[in-house]
C-alpha cells in the first residue's frame, strides 16, 4: 500500500517530530557549542529521522527517538574526527570514591546552573541532560550513547555530585559558603 | 527497613523514576519518617527542576526563528516527489494489491492481524496479572500525565476517562502507564462486581468490534477498538460479562481518546 504514503508520511512526521525542533536544537547547541554546527546537526538528524520514520513506533517517545538519532549523528562525526573515547571502567571506579558531596546551595540562578554544568566533564553533562532535561529512561540513554546501563548510572551519579560541587565552588548561596559571603557579594 | 545510607545510594534512580515498585515503596516509607533524607531528596529534585528550567529558557540555546522555517522547506524537498512514473507505479501496485486480496490475500492479512492481536492480548493478560494483581513489574509504572508528556496525548486523556456501566458500579483504584514484556500500556484498574478489573490501552491491531480473546487459562479477556489503539478488558469474571463490559466501554473510550 504505497499509494499516497509520501504525503501522509510527511503529515504524520510533521505532527510528531517538528514540535520537538526547539528542544532538539537546544540539545544540539549545548553539545556543539556553536550555532552553525548545531543547525547542521539538527538538520541531519531530521533528514535521517524522516527517511527512517517507518521505524518509529507511534505512541512511543518521539523526542527520545530524535535525541537518540542526534546523538548517533554526532557520535559518528566525532568518530570520524578521531575524538577521545572515555574509559568507562575508570569512571565507574571514580564514581565510588567521592569523599564529600556539598549540600545543594540556595539562591542558584539559571546562569549559575549552566556555568556549573559547563565545568563538569562533557560525558557527565550528556547523561545529566538526557536524564534530567530530556527525561529519557536509563535504557533510552544507554541506547542513545551506546554505553551500558551501568555506565549511565555511574555517570549520572558522579555527574550530579560534580554539579553540586561546582555549584558550591561558584558560591551560589549561603548553604555553600555562609551568609556573610553572600551579603558581601 | 531501609536506612539513610541505602536511600542515598538509590537517590539517583528514585529521582529518575527507575526503581522497582517495591524498592520505591520502601524508600518512600523511609522518607516519611526521616526528615534529613526527605530534605536531601527535595533539594535534589529542586536542583533537577532548576537545571531543566535553565536549559529551557536559556536565550543563547534557542534556535533562530528562520531556522525552523528553513528546516521545513529542506525536509519537504528531501522527500521523494510523486512523479508521473511513481504515480503510475502506485496505481499498478494498488491494482496488484486488489487482485491479490480478491485471490485470498485478505484472508492472509486477517489471519496475520488476528495472530498479532492474540499475542498482544496475552501480554495484556500478563500485565493485568503482574501489575494489577501482584504488583511485581520490573519497571516502575509512571503517572498518566507524565506518560502523556513523554508518549503522547492519549495517555493523558486516559487519566480523565470515567468508565460507566449500567449493570453495576465501578470503584476506581489506580491509573498509570506501565510496561510489560516490552509493551507499554495505559492502565486503568478498577473493581467491578467484586473483581479486580483492568482496562488496558496500547498500540496494536484492534478488532472491528469488541470480542473475546480465546485464552484458555486465567482471567477472561476481551479486546476492543479504541480509535487507532487497541484496548483490553481483563477480569476474573464470567466471559460474557467481560465482553459486555468491553462493549459498554468501547464507544465512550474511543470518543474520549480521540
């Protein structure tokens, strides 16, 4: 039944996928760090998504599906560029040796939050974004990043601790550094 | 009994809604009695919410307005067009399809659809048993509002569907989205004529009208069409009564989810 499939496919694709362009772009922009590359990433992601839209199961999480394609597009590009691969076993060992996690500071601004995120390693940022911002499940994240679920969990654990440490270091509030300092700022 | 140390170890999975139901309940029981862990969890949740908000509102991460418009044009042009040749090919395909259907193709198609429906019905029966009855799913169910955000509006609509029947009363017990054997269901659990009853909605092939599924053991199960979804009513009741319940729910549920 291929008759009228193309216009119909575009219509369904437009309804399912296009509402996620803003979120997808934000994700790409965060990862790429520049607008041209982010736009290029999003465009390639959506072209691939449209071509393989028959694989998308209606009723499932379209945004997670698109983010997964975006991660794969980016990962393929990075592989071609010969970027460094993270040692997962080392990460998992490191995840268990954090001696102290500071309390969550008060008075955090959005700017504090994003700057603190930039201070932590990129592979921790990725997992935090996919889990906490994109609301993807561990299984979806593992598929998107092509890593084991155990690594997702350890990166998330370690990443959240590092984020709190970075926030405290930035002196984001009295809980982290004392009220006098906050007043003096 | 869970201790503070256990809670801290499980905090990430709790926050990400990835814990098993039993573990989740244990953790919640601990939080009810431990103000320190409760505070810690509140702080973590606030941190996550603020990160989400910061990310969503950051001006320098937002796309240029003209980008989205240009993107639509690019994507449309990347679609293979319907040329005269392709239109002719399509007509031949359609003609061949019709001929095949006339020669028995419809039987094959119906037979395949029937076996898919039976397979989904078995999974639905398993979900009823493992979720509604014994509460032993591997993956924690999530709220329908949350499922609506993640998987589409029909899940959210199911949160407000009120099943009504003329031959008894319905006592609502639970609504959520759950996964069993890889199949995601919108799940409404209620008590009807003293029996724990599940109304499950999922993607899949639906019958044209409500009908009983030929499953020999366990509770009775009837399938029903729900718009572009398939629904199941599962209960340890007389089979005819389950079918009547499915017939009563089919139309209002389809309208509610449309």
